[in-house]
C-alpha cells in the first residue's frame, strides 16, 4: 500500500514538473512567478470553481502579476488596475490583440467579434439605435412583459428568454414560435461550451457546444437561402448584412462570415444583458429607495404619453438614474469578471517577459470593489454614478476599454433600460421563497430567481396628480 502511494506521488510530481518545464522555463527570459498545474488541464478546474478566491490566493502569494494555465492556454493574470488600463488602451502594434479562450473561438467561429468588429459596429451605431433598433426593442418588451400580473415569475428564465428573443427579432425579424424555440435550445448549449476546456470528447461542454454550433449553422444557412429567394423587404440586421458590399464601398461578406457574425452578435450580449436585467430586479427588490427613484423617473416619462405610445431615443437619453442603476448592477454583481488578451510577440511588463502566443487575463473584478474608486464598495449605491461621471474614469473597464470597448454597450443599455421602463411602470413585485445567487464563473441563480408579480395600480393616479 505504501509503495502504491509512493508511486502515485512520483507520477503526480512528474506530471506537475512536466508542465512547469514546458511553460515555466524559458532560458534567460524572466517569466512572472506562478504555477502551471497539470498537463492539458492546467489549473482550469480550480479557476472555474473558485475564481475569485483562486485569484486572491494567487495574488497574495505571487503578487499582482502571476502565471497560470487556464482554459487550455498558458496565461498571465494581471490584477494591477493601472497595468490593466494600459493593456486595454494599447493597440495591436504593442503586441496585444483580443485573446478569447480557444473554446470560445472554436464555437463562435473564425469570423468572431475579434475579426468582425467593424461590421458589428456598423449594425449598432447610435443612428441605427434611434431609427430602427429602439422601436423594435420597445415593441418587443411591451409584448414580452404582458401577462405577468398575478403570477410567480422566474426572472432569470424570463430575462434569458427576453435577451435571446429580442436579439433574434432585431437580427432576422424572428418572432416567438417553433424556429425561435429551436434556435434558443441550441444557443443555450452553445453559451455553456464557450467557457470550457477545449477537449472534444463526448459529454464535455466543449463537445456539446460544437454540436450546437453545427445545428445553428444549418438553421442559419436555410434562413439565408429563404431570405435571398424572398421578394419581401426585410428591415433587419440580416438584410443589411446580405446587402453589404452591394454599393461597392466595402467588401461583400460571405455567408460564413454572416453566420459567424450572427452567432457572435447573439452571444456577445446574451449573458451581460440577461444577467444585468435579473440582478437589477434583485437589487431594486432589496433597496426600496432606489426602486422609488427609478420608478419616478419612468413615470415622469410616461406622463406625456398615451398608454400605447412608445418611448423614443430622447426618452432613453433622459434616463440618468436608470443608467446609474444599470452600471451599479454591473459593478456590484460583477457580471464581467475579466477580459483576455493574446500576445503576438514577446511583451515586457513590470520587468517580466510574457512570451508570444500566451494569453493575458485582465482581471477587472477587484477594481469593482476598490474603496478608493467606489467608497463603501459592497453597498448598492446607484447615486454614486450621478455625483461624477464614473464612465469616464480611466479604470472603468466593466465593458472593455479604449479601442476595444464593447461595441454593443449602448444598444445593451437601451435594451435593459427599456425592460426596466415597462417593468416598473406596469408592475410591483416581491421575492418568493429563498433565492440563491452564485457569482462565478457566471452570475446565476441555480434554482431560479422567483418573484410574485402584481399590477402597479398607482400609474394613473401618479400621472393625474402630476398634471393637476
């Protein structure tokens, strides 16, 4: 028995030593301190299970810059706010490009957000939001929020469904039905596979994500064929993508590029918007004063409108407190824990060298709880965003930074703001049962976030009183 234990210890030691030899020793190159874990797996399991505590423990032992091996790649994790800011602001000439995990690149396709950023920006610019996207979002939210009164609603399920269906409607005019249900099933599976070890074995999330992608590609190919054969005009993103390049001003997109871009468009906003919407409801439930101020802002907007009149872009721009609630929710819930960069050459950083081809994990989570930037950081305080323009702070990195700010930031904010507008002006609610929230690797309620919903009966009285 003792001999067996010795043999196991030797094998474990050799495996750990092998990964250190493979990645941890680079001749005269001075790598950041750290450990590389197991061959192939690295320290991925510990990172995904215990992300915040994993980062904190590593940071205490090795400092704010340390090496590890996660999600199939040798990685340097950076917890220094100023270094993170510089990395996000630096262009590709400095040797840093977006470095999404291999699982995400494989599942989203070659023409993902890193490759198709320009095309994506062309679809969600402010003029498009004003003229086309906001009216569609408004009409969708009105319909999606119908019939909640008198029900116990799982806000997590509803906001996930809301985000996907709204995206499908904006991209290809798809309405709820068999097609949206089929797409939704595969998209849920695809999302789970993007943050996983890239091991293509039956039963793994990576394998399931790739299979979901194949099914989505098949459905989207059929949709494109039908769009091209249709004589009906389509005022949606797919129509714009299919017509791109017809004027000769830009290169025409291939079907493969269009499909990858559609999948990426849906994916890039899905978790951020659905989770932020859910957590905003949670925080507003827990903070009646914030709910009161938010509701007042939206009731003031409705004063000058009929019950069926949509909100417009000027209404959205006037939602200062709503925007504050959204960003405070993003901060406190830490919907986005970090961002990835990849080195295209050896990069020197704080006296260390990060080899070409490595990933850099720009860990932004701790910045969200920095007491110097956010006094009393564990408190939900949306008013802090009204006191000074925190969005312009150099360390504001919740949605990227510099030239790599999330291209869908504004349309995502419009979507959440429109949801909150109709939710708080139509309904009042209270939490039902005990709702547990997990924070990593995804913010989620494992058993759902349940609320009991009733009509908000004071809307007419509020408007009548305000007009007197």
